[in-house]
């Protein structure tokens, strides 16, 4: 804990973390998870799975800890296979005493990876949750199955908040060729937010996720233009981001908020600051990739790291 323990009791970290393919070792016949089984080139064994749970749990337990002395009260996750891996994660060594629970729905994603929300059940009460499917079609008119958008409505220390957790379609087939998919994801988020605001114009909104686009990309800008604030925009520099591709930093991982978090005065629930959680302990420590996220795999090669993304988080205060 820091020097201002009395003040810090009212500070909370809310973040997002793409944890890079958290699969169990069991083959699901309905998804493309075959790589993450023991009898493949990746050799995804129970020992490696348990090691990953422990390492990712340790990272989560430290997000925001320096500022407030506690792990995040809310944390969106991407690339989790199912409820089993989430249960194993919250029961892992560094999280088991943190009173975490989670909200998760199986999505139709072809690889079987979903989004989820971890929450501290001693601080946050889930009032309602649902998964919104994103209906996409490729050039041939075939359905492109991707991740759901998770909507959780709850109370944090008595303050109502709506959280949308996202993992937008990837750039794998080219940034320009796939841009329409991420714009569709942005529009789906906007539609969900409009429905929330129609029922409660004063609703507090947090939209988080791996958007596979940067803060200044057209899709993210379209989302923010509907009346949100993106505190992550200033965090992306030539020397820092949440992931690196071909020696260029990107900040696909973002936490975007409604403007009512920015009001001062007697505002009971305020946004304070945003940050990338990137201590040296979760970076590559030598060689060409020094300073980049220390990942679990590079292709088929097992490295034994954490994730190919750094987490992001915001600090909020509640009076």
C-alpha cells in the first residue's frame, strides 16, 4: 500500500487483458482447438496449462496493485476457451483468495475463444448479463463466426455501471480487407449503448476490449464519437503499446468510458487515470524482442511466457 491508505480504500482498478489462448488440454470436437492438446506440435500439456494459469493469475493480481494495493475489481478477458478455464484461473495460486467470480457465455467463434468478465464478488453485484452476437458475412455471403459482445450490468459499491467486453475480428487477412468487420463490431456496440441510454440516459458506460484497431482507427473513432471518452489515446507512442507487430507498437487493448466519469465536484464515481501494465517481469528480457510482451508461444515454439498482449487499466475513485 502507498502512503495514503485512507484515500486508497476508495480507489479501484478496472481493466482488460487478452491472455493469449487460454485453452484446456481437451479437444472440443466443435471448435478449431486441436493445436491446444497434448498430441500436437504445440504439445499443450496439463503441466504447461497449469503453468500458464499461475503466470496469468500473477499478472492479474498485480494490475493496479502499485496504485491501490489490490487486484482489479473488474477485468475483461479475451481468448478464454470456456467456463472451465475461467474457474481454474480464479482458483489458481495468486487469485484464489481474491474473491473473484466471472461472467461468461460460449460464443460461436470458430476457434472457440470467448470474452469474459472477472469481478470481485465482495465489491460488485451482477444485476443482468447477456451476450450479443455479431453477425458478419464474408465476400461469398457465408457467415463469419466470431466472438460475442458481452454486456454486464451491475453495481460497484452501490454504483450502477454497464460494461461491454469485446474482442473484435482480427487483421489476419489484411488491415484494409478486414476493416469492415471491425466497423460492424463498432456499430453493434453503438446499438447496444443506445438501447442502454434509452432506458437510462444517465447510465455509466465502460466499453473495453481487444479491438484489433488502434485508438485513432476509424472503427474506434466511430465508437467514441457517439459520446464516449477514450483515455487510452495518449498511451500509444512509438515506444509503447500493448502489442507489437513488425516492429510497430499498437494499442488494440482499450478501456473507453462515458463522460459522466469525468465530472468533478460531488461526482460519486470518477475516472482518475489510465495505464498500460507492462513491468519488465512480463516482457521479453533479451534479444531482438526485448521489451515486447513475453508470450506463451511463438508459432509452434513454446516460450512459457504470459501473453502476447500487455493488459490495460483505469483507476477510478468511489466516494
